[in-house]
């Protein structure tokens, strides 16, 4: 464990303290305590920039389960550090924002910050782990914390729905990803990603190459809300706005992007990789922006916009993979540059937009653009922030979104130069669709800013009288908006400190040793096709926005019935119904039926194994001779059994069963097993007492109910069990193919464990773990009985009061 | 458990004495476990047996007064003791549930063996008592 391990785990550790802070220090908003940590972590990671910006990496290993090759290995390179900075930087701003967004009187802040800190550790773990199993672990932890945060207002039905949906989809992807990791492990015999990069030749030659790639991509696509898995993201907007801004726009949804970038050095060599990522990215880009225009809820527009922008980054990473195929890596590497740059820009402008939407929601009580309007003079600062954010998103100067959109167009145009595409087909399709998507992006960006802030103010439609937000709520989006402008004028502060090291981690081929990758980000590069494309976007976008009311009804063609959402809902209902029917078919609620299953299974499995192994043998030469005592005791037992079965009253049956148990303990005495005898004796006593207790509650034993069929089944089952157990007992005593292990215990119980009583030494020492599990099972059984009976009794009482 | 109307004088008087004898004997069984028949499981069951006797002779309310705690917690504490004993071996760099024992000269007792296994056995004892009593009490008090 070194400082970096501790840095990753520190939010998780703080999460343990937070509930107590919330409970006992009510005067101060819990967020102020939490805020310190992300700021500290951010400065710590900033300081690590010195290492990565010089092309070096940091590697540190803490052993966890070395015998299985699972270690907490931290690997810091340009890519992971970029994400770590985003996570802690945006994290700090979001915590500050949440202090003013969530009231300390009304909300359960303890659980909110616990989940948020849990997420922070999980996300840092995802981007900084080199070990794939550890990565997977943190990956699932992000899904779980996201689930908890979406469902934070768990009393709302939509929150619960959104939380479940996101969990089901992302965990499905995570599981697929784990499968991919295991395939890589099978090839390379190591869970380390760096090791996998080193053994590239081996992986490429393996038949698992494509399956592993597809499985890992499933993980990435579900997490990053790519088509058609994007459906969980709009529903995740039920979370409090700080969460949407943090998890569902800036960090968690980019985990899939991270995964694709991280595995690019391994899979990018394949054309399948290029095609899958580019096409999925392209569809997502278009689909997201196209549907964003349809939405009326500010956060829903932003959610679809996030889907679209994630698709765009994905698409650029896909195109960047071409750098490995072609002999001009720097030329296509520009797409990766664009991806990284846009990733940073998106975090800034979308973060500020989400926060602004939160402010509007907080101060007016609605997010519906049909009700909003005319807020410009009332909320001038929020208006400015939104203006900067949306114009950057639309790709206008002087904001950073313009730069990355130009770079994006450049990489789209360059697709036609890839050797396996050509201008007449794919080379033209990609730029065309990308351009069209940008037009829609422009339109919904304008919708966000103008529908909210211009037009007429309808105060009576709003739930609250609108006013400007408190300054603390404005500071985080102002900082982000300031960054949006700063990155436009000085993009090069990022170039060699952050972007180049990240490119090096994604496409190492693009950078020869000793030389640098030319990170050229300029606002003006002459009258190039990119500029004409931007002008076209603005022109058509403006027309589109102005005539919005004319063509927006066309969205009604897309019926909700045929959407992916409906498919998700229907399949969920189908699975539920199916499993309900299946379970109902055998869970009858009668103990006698369950006993038939249990014993029937036992007869079939044991009997067939014995038959298959030819294990029947009835030798008696090893057996002890039968003396008078044994004969008498056996007779007593048989008599007790017969009495139990044919008893007419239940009380008789219980007592006869007790007789059988006590006789058994006498058998143990005869065969000199005092421990067993004692246990049997006490168990029998207590279980008779228990039976007598239950006896009060049982209905009268009625013999009429027993049909012939019921009797016949019981007869067959009991005969079967008797025969199988007898055969097994004979077989186990007559064949001694293996040495008994009892000699080991006899020899070592005093030597190793200091006890003469072998039975007890086995229980507490040699087989202590078994005992631990046994007492755990006992405790669970007790809890179950306690819960079932107590809850039922309480329910009855409550109903009684109401009556 | 349903209150029995008949006043079982004989049973109640005997129980007053025998319950303690059984409890003491169960304690003896528990401690003897390492070298003679007995141990946490048997000891726990026998202690539970003593309480069951009390329950039969008197009623649930009386037993509640004598032992004013929820037995489900006893089971929980026992499980915790067992797991913590197992984790204690981490402090010495040994795998989970490694036991140690040694012989000590103690006042009054003379040369005595002390083993960490006893701690684990205390956990087993508590779980068994807790579980048995929880089950019997919950079913018994259900009307």
C-alpha cells in the first residue's frame, strides 16, 4: 500500500464517517466536510502531471490475492491521470454545488454523500487499476453507486424505475466485460492490461480475439450509453442534478470511453474494432441529437445530448484506430487528439449546463421548456452560463466546443483516406451524417438557451417566484464556464501536459521515441472544408430552429410502442411473468411436496451414481457382530418407527419419534461415541420440546384427506430412501478402497491442536471453517424464523387496530 | 407459550434447583470439550435445555424477566466472536482461523492449557444458545 492506493481508497474510507458527521454535526452542512477531500485529491493528481507529461508512468502494486493473480495494481499514465483529474476536479465542484442544492434540513445528506464518495473511489479505481479483475470490481461498484444515487429519492416511482433500468443494463454489460477479461486471461495467463499489451502477438493469433473484443465492447457501450443501450441514461435523470452533472455527464458514462481507449493498443489492430466502434458511435451521435430536439424537459434534452456527444467521442476513437493500420499514424491520430480534447471540453460545458438546469429547476420549480421563458433579466448570471455552455456545445466560437468540433470534422473528412474505405461510399457517409447530427445539436442547443431565457415570462405557470440562485450555487458553473472560454483562447495549456500523454497511452504507434506528437489546436486554419461545414451547420441550424414548430410534429411518427424503451419494459415484464409461472408450478406451499422433491432427488442421484459406478456390495466381514443389546435396540427402533407412521394422534407420533432418537443415542453409547451420544440426547430433548410447541398451532391430523395416490407416493419415496441408504451404508463399509482420514486426526489432534477430544478438535480447529459456516447457517435460519413469525404477527396486529 | 393453568408446584420447585445444575453442567461440558466429551455445541444445547425447562415449568413472561434480552442478539454476538477469533490470526500474519495453544502456570489452577480454539468455541456456544432459544421463543409466543 502506497500513497496512491490510499488516495484511491480515501473517499471510500471517508464514506464510513459521513453518516456520523451528518447525525451529530447537524449545524454544518455535511458537504463542507466532504468537499475537502476531492480538493486534496485534485491537487495530488495535478502534482502527478510532472511524471506523465514527461512521458513516464507510475506503477505501484499492493498484493491482494497473489495466488490468483489478483493484485491492486495502480498504473498512472496520461490517459488514467486525465480521468483522475476529471473525477476529482468535477467532483469538487459538484460537491460544492450540492451543498446549496440539497437542503440540510430536508434531505438525507448522510446517505447522499456516502454514495457519492463510494462512487468517487470506484471511478478512480476503474481508471487507475491495471489489474482487470480489480478494474471489474470497481466498475461494478460504479454501477451500484449510480443505482443508489439515481434512486436517491426512492419514494418516487420514476426514480426507482430509472435506478433499476440503469443497474440492469450496465451490470449486464459489466458481466460481459468480465467474460472478455477472462478470455484475455486465458490467452496471456495474466490479469494485467500492460502484460496483455506486451503479448499482443499472442492475443492476435488467438481464436478468442474477436469474442474477447466483442464482450469488452459490450461493457463499454452499455456504460457509455451507446446505441441501443442508451435508454437507461434519460431515465437516470431522476437523480438529483448534482449527480446527473457528475455521474451521468462528466465521469461515469465516460468509463466506457476510457475502456475503449485503454484497450485500443490491444484491439485497434483489427478492422472489426474500427467498424464496430465507428458505426455504433455514428448512430449514437445522430440518434441522440435527433431525439434531443423532441424533448421538452431541460434535463432530458441534456441527457440525449450527452448520449449524442458520447457517441461522437466514441466515433473519434474508432477513427483514431485507423492510425495503427495506415502508415501515417500522425494523420489519423488527430482523431484521437480530437476525442481527448472533446472529452475535456464536454466535461466543462455539459457540467456547467447541468448545473444551470439544476439552478433553473431549483429556483422556478419546473424544467419544462413549454412553461419556462423570459428568465434572462431575472437570472442574468445563469443566463450567461447557459449561453456559454450551449454555444460551446453548438460548436460556435469563441468557446472550446468550436475547436473540438472543427477537429471532429477534420477527422471525419480524413476517413475517406483510410485504405479500406473510399470516398464514394463510407468516406462520404460518415461526414454527411456527422454534419447532419451537428445541425440537430445546434438546434437543441438553441432551444435550451432561448426557450428558457427569452420569450414571455409566465409566472403563474411556475411553481415558485423565480429569482437568481445563491452565489455558492453559481460558483461551480461559473468556474466551468470560465474554463470553456479559457480553453478556446489557450488550448495549448492542455496540449503537452494532458493531451499528448493521453494520446501516447491510446496509440503508442503515433509517437516515435524521442519525438513529440504535434498537438495543433488552432481556432483559425484558413478557408478549409471544416469552416464551410461549420457555417453550413449554423445556417441550416438557424433555419431549423426558427421553423421548429412546423416540423417538430414529425416526431410523432416514432411511436413509443416501437421504441427500445418499450422493448425493455416488455421483456422485463415477460421475464417476470415467466419466472412467476415457473416458480408457481412447483412451489405449492405444502411441505409434503417439498419433501417429495428433496427425497426424490436424493434417491435418483445417489441411486444412479451407485448404479453407474457398480458400487453395490454387501460384504459383512468387516462389520461387527450383532449382540443382544443391538438386537433389542433395533427392535425398539422398528417398533417406534411403525408407531410413528400409523399413529392416530399427532402427540403419539411425536413421542414415538422421540423414542427413536433416544434409542439412536443409546446406539452411540454402545459404539463408544460419547460426543455423538450426548449431542443426540440433547438434540432429541430440545426437538421434542419444539415439536410440542408447534403442536399447538397445527390443525388436527385428519386421516380422511389422505388419498390413495398420496399414500402410494409416500410409500414409494420412503421405500426408495430406505433402500438407497441401506445400500450406501453397506457399500461404504464393505469396500475400503481409500485409507480413512481418521488416522491423521488421531495422530495429530494432540500434537497440533493440543486437544485429546478428536471430535471437538475437528470441530473447532481442523474443520473450524466448516463449523463457522454451520453456525452462520444456523443463525440465518433463526433470523428467518424470527422474521417470518414476528413480521406476520405484527402485520396482524396492525390490521386489527385498523379494524 | 400458552400459560398453563394448573399450578405445577412440583415441577416449579424442582426446576429452581435443577435448572442451575444443568446450567453448571453445561458450563462444565463446554470447558471440558477440548479433552473430554463436550464442547461449545453440546454445551450450548444443554444450556438451551435448561432454559427450555424453565419455560415449561413457568411461562414466557417469567423467563423474559429472568433473562431480559433478545436471544437473536446472543446468536449475533456469538457469530461475531467466532469471526473475530478467525480474523485475530491476521494480526500474526497467519491464515484465517489459525489456532494457537500453550501451557501456562496459573494461580489455583496449576499448569493449564489455554487455546484460542476456546474463544472460537465460545462463539459456537453463544450461537447455539441464541439460535435454539430464538426459535423456541418465537414459535412459543406466537398466538
